[in-house]
C-alpha cells in the first residue's frame, strides 16, 4: 500500500487535454483572463498588508501583553490566507502573465515558513 498514485499525462490520456480545453473554452466564452483580475490583486494587497502590519505590530512591542494572543491568532489566519490564496495561485502561474512575478510571490512560501516542495 506504499505505492503512489500517478495519473498518466501521455497523449494517450485524453483526460488532461479535455480538462484544459474545457477550462480554456470557459474563460474565452465568458471573456475572462486566466490571470488575476482587479479583485484578486486587491485581495493580494489586503492579505499582504494585513500580514506585514500584524507582524510589525507584534514585534514592535506597542501592543499590550493581553493583546498578543488575539494578534498572533489573527496573524496566523492572515498567514494561511497568504499561503492558500497568493502563493498557491502564483506557483500555478495564474497570478500574473509574467513568470518572474509569479516566482516572486511564490517565494513568499519561504517567508511564511511553508515548504514549497
């Protein structure tokens, strides 16, 4: 039972080709970009600003001791949002058309302590 499941990506398997084709048709028929729109970029800025702001507030010492627990819990939530929303989309190449931008945002996995491998 230690055998890994693998899906064939050969030309013989029509599954991946069919999925890619249908997704492409969906985006074309709805006149949507396969990359981030304004709402997604707002979400990126919001989550990163919240993460950096909370981290800075915690490290600065301006917050009262009794506030540290709720602040760190909120920081953890923002950390998860950054990982699941920003980094994940960037590593799949759907954040930007520019691969350098995707790689830069994908590198945030290292900064939040996640392992991108």
